C-alpha cells in the first residue's frame, strides 16, 4: 500500500509542479516587468549552478586522478621483481581411488590421442591430390 501512496504523492507533486510552471509562464509572458525579473533570476540561478557544477567537476576530476595514480602505483609495485615472496609446499596425495581415477583418465587421453592421429592419417591418405 505504501508504494501506491508514494506513487500517487509523486504523481500529484509532478502535477502541481507542471501547473505551477505553466501559471508562472503565463504570468511571465503577460507582464513584461515580471518577464524581465524572471529571466534575470533564471540567468543568475543558471550561472550559479554552472559555477557549482564546474567546481564539483574539478574536484571529481582531481579525486579520479588520485585514485587512478594510486591504482597504477600499486600495480607497478606488485609487478616489480623481488617485492613479493611466494611460499609453496608440495604434499603427496595418498588417495588410491584418486590415483586410479587419474591413471584411467590418463589412459583415456592416450587412447583418444592415438585414435585422433589415426583419423588424421586416414583423412590425409583418402584426400585426392
């Protein structure tokens, strides 16, 4: 129920904004003095907003540059030899089922490779020159 109420309130507010904007436009068109005041206010507001957006854009650009520089520095440090030490240890697997499965798979691979080689050989022999 809350969603439909919020939607109705949003719709109603949008309607009120539209009617208010239309009434202001009509008043502005009909009264030359009000038209000049409204246009002047609009220009001033637009200039103020443009200045705010420009300042925010500059700050965002600087933050983005700093962020990218930091990422590139971290990446460069990670790529330099000798900066990282990787320790590995090997452990022998003593699972006989796993070893049997591995042997079976290896045998299957060998068989498939042999069959593939034979098929390729047959294909080459049967191709007309």
